């Protein structure tokens, strides 16, 4: 995993020298502006090392299904691609952008400058890196509900995030979020909570520190006997 870690550090350090209004908080870009940026983004992706481009294309094939049981194999496959644990299958490395010719070609100088910064950042990803460096950190920074929550001290940990799972339960109606990290096979952060109605905004789910706490919460009688 050394290649992935060093590449992630390059991506993180490079972003500090670029436009903060785009790279540090890209989720703030309005919908119309994102449309104008689409063609530039496609160009930027093409500047990635070819093996990383193939992995990004493979992820596009892994659109999550309707049911959790169907999603689990897709999540496992996504992790394998991100971490570089397995080789790509036939057809995964190719992706056809059908609407590429319809993208608005009129891009302002500001967007061109920001796209160039992102292009320079991606060009520093080493070609022999495993998987897709800093994949989940990039996803979170480009998600409006998550971007503002990421603090500088979070980034060094999020570069090691390899998989995010949600386990839904029915009795009682609840869920568990599992965050898997490459630091260790047992480095998993659990977050549990009950599914709330809209009127229950004051009740917030509490984070669980580890798997044992999750199991104790589900089996209170057994945990008390221990």
C-alpha cells in the first residue's frame, strides 16, 4: 500500500497551493457552473495515468442496486478497485461518454484556471500507485453535505478510507455505518443510530466506538452477563 499512501500525500499537499474556492470546497459550485465545468473535468480525468483512468471507469460500472444484498458485492468490488487488491475484469476499463459532444464548450477564464489547477494536481499522481489514491476524500470534498464538515486534521485519515458500508436493521428500525481503513484489517469505525421521523430532529444517533459496543447494544442481556 506504500504506493497508494505516497500518492495520496502528493494529492493532499498539492491541493494546498491551488484555488481554495474550487479545490478546497468544490461542493460550493452551483449546478449551472458544474455543467460548464463538465467538459473541462472530462479533460482533467484524461490526464490521469492510464491505469488510474481504467479504475475510475470500472467504478462507473458499479452503480449501487436497489437492495442491500445486491449492493454488498458491488461495495466489495469497489473496495478492491480503490485499494488495487485485484486486477480489472474484461470491459471494466472502458467507458463511453455518450453526451460528451453535447457538453457546453463555452467556459469562462475562471473555470479554465481552476480546471488547470486540478489537472496539475492529478498529473502528480504516481503511475505505479495502487488503486485510486484518496478516492473517498475526493468524494467527500465534492459532496455538498460533507465538504463543510471535513477539517484539515481529518484529511490524513480519509486518505486511508477504503470502503463505506451501511447495514440496515428492522427490529428496531436502525442502521450501522461502517468505515473501513487501510491502516489495519481491524481499523473499522462504527456509527449506529435509530431511523428517525421528521419530527424527531432533536434526537441524534450516538457514535459507537467499536464493534463490541455495537454488539452489546444489540444484545444488552448477554453483555451484562459478561
